[in-house]
């Protein structure tokens, strides 16, 4: 092991050397240790800076060829995992096949890496190649590999393929486990296909596979009536399966979803809940009540937990903020936000929600204060701030015209206090708000902001400004701007015609109304 570590250190010192002296050096220090040379070649190939993965693999193969040695099992596996880490799954599968052709058997860890890379890169369909690899080379997958392959079929919504795979494994004397059926059941329920989800239980009975606590938690969570909730909980008790925290969480969510809030609350009194999981189950109750319109009860339980010194789950706080009533006091939301100080990502998400809440209430002072806090906590991250600005100005654009003023004030704040250039979408949304407010003066101010921010006018900005000018009755300026709008797109032409139709109709109505008043 020490020798291999020395090789790894040495390989990182070779960048810039020509290949042939390196080959001679390898032979000199490794002697007859072909496996060590192969491992060192791998470390050398992946340590070359700015080398594309295709070139890394090519270098790995060419150096083995020049030394007239075969890659070792360890170097093959390292190279496969390296490809998987970069989500080059096609390449990883090719190397895995080469490894098998060389009479090496990939470890379960390598197969796990390939399946994980398929999942992360969303190349679910390549699971067929993994299955082919296993069959052609008589590999022995463990239960986790089988579950991973089932999950990939389920993510493709290929439930037939998942069932077919179970049947094929039975022919190979691989006994399907409860976990595999649970994966299929969970997939059906995610797709809101409850009938087929419940049918999985029938398939388990036919295959003589016993349900476990996860199975029952899925069934209970997706019951369509209270009677079925009780039925499956009784079945769990009669089957001798130990109820886990997942079952109690499922009971809470199921009862709350059916409006049985008192029964949902009673679940936490069940003596079967493990003491170590009681706090977690209570947090689920808070979330379930909040998401089903029982915010007052949820807040009461939350406060009791806080006073008792319980750990407060981020998801519970997020749920309270997400479903906080519109007429509730802002200070309560700020208290909840303060409880998330230990979770930066959760705090940022919830702060953005509260910012929207304060904008809806036309509360400029609170909005500005929260934006300052957000800017500080995320170190003025442009992506985070940009997403928040988009949401804020989109909300303003879709609100009453009176929200234009808060939009203009926020624009000044972004520029002067935060020192940021307003994103293009924010200005586009503000022009839309000007159209709603029929405010030509404000639209001209915003139009200048594109130039101030170094943003070129595009088709969307032209259309938004055109709409704002027409809406405010400045048809002369609108006509001049119309000549600058590219008209080679059918959708653009349609929008122009609709603007003319809507605002010319409005202008005519105003003219008729004015004439009738003068008579």
C-alpha cells in the first residue's frame, strides 16, 4: 500500500514530461509489478491538467500498449469510477465491458457508481446496458444494485420493464425482495397512479413477498378514504411488522389530508413511537397541519416544542412560512425565520417567501430590510439575488397598478443601496406594470435604465415599451417605436396586433364617453 501511495505522489510530479522517459522510469521503479505499473499509469493519465476525459482514456490505453502490459483490475475500476464522477456513463460502460472481456469481475462498488451516474445524469435508459453487462458476464448483483436498476426503470415510467426484470431475476434464482416491490409501488404513487400502486401489494402476495413498514407507509399515505387508513394500519399490526417512524408520519399525513386533524394529533400520543423519533414525528404533524390550512394549531404545537427545547426541523418551519395566512402579522413570520439561523439554504428560501409576503402587503420598509439581510447572508450572490428580484417584480407586474410605486422604489434600492445592476427581467416586468398603470412617464424612466445597466434593447423590451406607450395614450411615440421592432416572427406580429386591438378599442371608448359628456 505504501508503494502504491508513493506511485500516486510521483505521478503528480510528471506533468510536462515526455511519455517515453516516463515509461522507462516506470519499468525501473516497478520491476515486474505489472499491477503497480498499471495503477501508476492511471494516476498519471488523470493527473494531466486540462485533458479531456476522452484523451485521459486514450492515454491510459496507449501507455499500457507501449509497455506491453494489460490494465489491472484496480486500474480499470479506478478509471470507470473516474468516468462516472464526470457523468461520462457511455464511456464507463465501455470500459466495464472491456474489463469483463479481460476476465476481471467488476466489484459491486463499480456497478453502484455506474448506476449512481446514470441516475444523476438522467440517462435512465442506459440501465438496459447495465443489465446486459450483468447477464453477458454472469455478474452477481447485490440487492442494492437490483433496487437501483428497478428505480431507473421506474423513473423512466417503464413499470412493465421493472416487472419483467423481476421475472428475469427469478429465472436466475435471484429472489426478489420487499425493497424491489416498494420501489415500483413508490413510482406508481409518485405518478398519482393509485390503482396500480395498490395492485403492487397483490403482486407481492402472488410472489410470496411480505410487506414491510415502508410498504405500509406508502399504502397509508395514499389511501383515498379514512376507512382504508384504518384498514391498512390494522393489517400492519396483525402482520407482526414493527411500526416505524415512517408509518406514524404516514398516518399523520393521511389523516390531515382527509380533514381528520384531531386524529392526526392523536398519532403523536401512540406509545409505539420510538422516543428517539418523537420529535421528528411532531415536526411532521406541524407540517401536515400547516399545509392543510390549520396554521394556528400548527403554530401552537411548534411553540410548545420550542419551549420544551426540542430540535426544530427546517421543513416544519418552511411549511409554516409557505402556508402562513395572508392576514397574519409579519412579525410572526420574522420570528420563524430567526429559528432557521443554523440552516443557510432553508433561511434563504424562507426569506425569499417572506419578501414576497411583504411586497403583497405593499410594505416597502420590511421588503427593503429583508433584502438587505438576504444580500448579507448570501454575500450578494448574483444568482440568488437575481432569482429573488425576478420573483418580486413578477409579483408586482401581476398585481394592481398601485404596486408600481413600490416597484420603482425597489429599483432605486437595488441600484443605490445594494450597488447592483437591475436584471433585464426586472425591467421587463416593470414596463409591464407601467402598461397596467398607464404611466408613460415611469415607462420612459425605466427605458433609460436598460442603457444605464448596459443592457441592449431586445424584442421583449421593445414590445413591453410599445404596450406601455399605447396603454398610456402616447400613440405617436408608440408608432415611432414600432418601426424598431423586428417583425420576422409570427408571435411578435400577433402580439403587436393584439396590443393595437386592445388599446385602440380602449381609446375609442374613452372618446365616445368624452363626447357624450360634452353634449
